[in-house]
C-alpha cells in the first residue's frame, strides 16, 4: 500500500481498463482472493487511521464494493474492535458471489448489523463501502433507495474520520463527477477523509469534484500485475528542472514577451494588471528577459511598470516574434484579436490565454491559423483555457466540459492541434497523440483573480528556457509548480496573484 503524494508520477486507469486488470488478476488467483486482499487492506488502513476509535461503522452496498466492506468488518471484529455494519441488502442471496462469502464471514465473526447509521464522534471511524467501480452515470427510473441516501448523508456529514473504499460512493471513477441523484446536498463534515484505491488509481479521484470527495489517497494494487495496456492518463509528478550552470547568461533563459493588458481608455475596463502579472511571473520563474507589449494607451500601466523595472515595455511592432516566447491574451480584451493573426503566423513559441482564446473561439479564420501552426516543425503552442473558455472553443456548455474534463481537454487538443491546459480542480494537460495528464498540486487559494495570468507567464518562462522543453512538458511543469507554491503557502499569509508571481523561482524550489 502506498500513500499518493504529488512528487511521484502515477498511472491512472479508467473503469474499463481497471476491469481488465481485475479480470486478469482474478483469473490467476483462487476464488475470493482479491476481495480478501481488498478487505485486509481496508482493515489495515482503518486501524492505522483511527487507532483510538470507540466505534467503527461500515456502510456496505449491494455489490462487490460492499463485499470489501464486509470482509474488512469481519477482520476488524476479529481484531477486537467495536464494529457495526449497515448493509443495503437484508437478503444475502442478492449479493454477488464474492460479497456473499464476505457477508457470511462477517456474520460468523459476530459483527453487529444495524439498520441506521450510528452517531459517531471525532475519534471514531466510518468506512464507506457503498458504491465503487460498478456505479454508472445513467439516469435511473427509480430514485435511489432511502437507506443508501441516509448512509451517504451520514458519511458525508460525519465528524468521524471517513475511509472510502476504492472510491467515495457516488463519485464516478472516470470523470470525478457524481452520478445523477447522488450529489452531496450539504457541506462536508469536519472529519478527515481518506480513499483507499484498489487495483488502480482512477482519474476521477484527481479532477473535477474528486479531490474534495476523496481527501488523502492511498493505493493498494492487491498484488495484481501491472496492466499490460498503457494508462488512460498520468498523474503528474514533480517536474524535472535542470540545474542552471554557473557559466550562464540571460540569453540562455530566453525572452518572454507578454502581449495583452487592454488599457482603461479602450473600453473603460482596464486590464493592464493581467499582463503585468504574467510578466512578473515570467521574470520570477527565471526568464532571461521579459518584454511587455500593452494593447492601447499604456499610460495607466506606467506606475506598475516602474515598480517592476526589469520588464521592458515594447511596441507590438518592435517585439522579436521569431526569438521570444509569446504569452498572449492576459487581459487582452477585444484588442487582442487585432494582433492574433500576426502572432499565430509568426511566433514559433506561443502561449494563448484568456481573451486570446475568446477571440479564437469567435473567429473561424483564427482557428484555421491556429491549427496550421502544427505543420511548422518545432513550433510550440499552448492554450490555457478555464472551463468556460474551453466550452466556447468546443462550442458546448461548461457543464459538458466538466462532465469529462479529460475527454474535453483531449478533444480540444486534437481539434486545434496544440497543447491544452484545462484549468480547474485537477488541471488537465492534453496534446494530440499523447496520454493526458492530471496535475496533483494546488488548492482553493488559487481561486482568486490573476492566478491564471501567473500560470501563463510561468509557462512562458518554462517554454523559453534552454534546454528546450516540449510544450507538453512545459505545461505540465508550470501547472505543478504553480500549484506547489500555493500548497506551500503559509496559512496566515494572503495568497494574492502578485504575491504568488513573486514567490516563483526558476527551479520549482519551495521559497514562500
Ligand atoms: N470483483 C472482485 O473480485 C473485486 C472487486 N472489488 C471491489 O468491487 C467494486 C466493484 O464492484 P461491483 O462491480 O460489484 O460494483 P459496486 O461498485 O459494488 O456497485 C454496484 C452497486 O451499485 C449500484 N449502482 C450502480 N449505479 C448506481 C446508480 N447510478 N445509483 C444507485 N446505485 C447504483 C448497483 O445497483 P444495481 O444496478 O444492482 O441496482 C449495485 O448495487 C470495486 O469498486 C472494488 O471495491 C475489489 O475488491 C477487487 C476485487
Ligand atoms: K465506496
């Protein structure tokens, strides 16, 4: 069993791939072995998480996830713990074969079966074995049974430590969304939350609503052989940032040019701050030189630029498009559309964010110019949409993007032939013909204006540095570093976008 941390890259498998792993393992082992191993791993972690529990309550569903819970209940009872089980079926003949055997073992061990969830205190432990990999998203004609809903509400609101077996019940393994009718309808309880993933890690644990539902994640492969097929996605690990040689000069770390920051005078909505944040991030992340080209009359940016004298203002026409890494769109307003055709056709390394994405979504010609970049050898293009911007580009709703974030990011990457960072909880990095990646770092402190601009600037710096990173690796590294700085942020200090930009370093070290 291992605890999952952001440092190590991990393979992720969707439901279908996990089913293959399960079938291959089950075929090699005596009957019931996998469930016994799953129950033993659950019992072991349960005891480690709540060594002083006065009560251990296990909520067990009517499938094999429930079987894992029943198996754990038998072992915990045998170890002398005060165990109570609520089982969603009163008739064991309704259980699948393995789960039926575990039900019998729990009975034989003397486990107490209770109809209703018991009251639990903060030192107690609840084990969630209601629904796992067998959960389906299809809407059901009959509403979920009231005992299931009561158990889910008790688990979710519990003050006790909760250990979810394989998946938090109700959460879909592939997407990190809840199945219809099983969404939480109250704020979560204050107890610690853990998930013990079995056989494989599933992408839904790490993106969309999965992070909040799952808490700390553990993996037990149950001794199953690694899957023969490659993973469906990767959980990113700490990026490999090469050390900077002593004999360095600024040319080695590249020029980043930020284009955006529509002036207040343009439409009465000043957005120069966004471009300045991206520029500051690029500078602190180690770009050799940072140029900034503001759109429109930049007079209102002068005081801010004076505070960051390392950033060099440039007219758009004076930018070295062929040599610099361009970060375009941060606070770009409508003015960005005017310079996009030139950027798309002349800038070999390009990060497109915010209003640049909105402009592209609204103009077929810009989409064609974007897709055409793929035919240029060694050109790199990264898009950094949040879910609404991705929805505009895909011409669908935000809900459709969030319903399967991995699939949406991949679809966008294939359609526009570039690297895509779909931002949000568990940012997804996708590129044509690459296995997508989910970022494990970051937290809700990043949900504040300007942090997206910081990410774009950081990405620009990673793309500009030598030795050259691929667009995919630069994007993955930037997401990881951006989130890690927020994860290391001192509790008592406000995490504003500017402070975040200034906490970046060239080597992804912890510096806050
Ligand atoms: N086999 C093995 O050896 C091993 C299996 N393992 C374990 O088995 C788990 C998978 O077990 P599984 O396939 O039996 O499905 P499971 O997650 O228990 O769910 C089935 C239940 O869900 C219900 N249900 C479905 N959708 C629903 C909805 N929308 N809304 C409401 N209810 C819904 C469905 O209801 P039904 O369709 O029958 O009405 C049925 O009652 C896996 O996660 C791991 O823990 C591991 O121990 C390794 C060894
Ligand atoms: K579960």
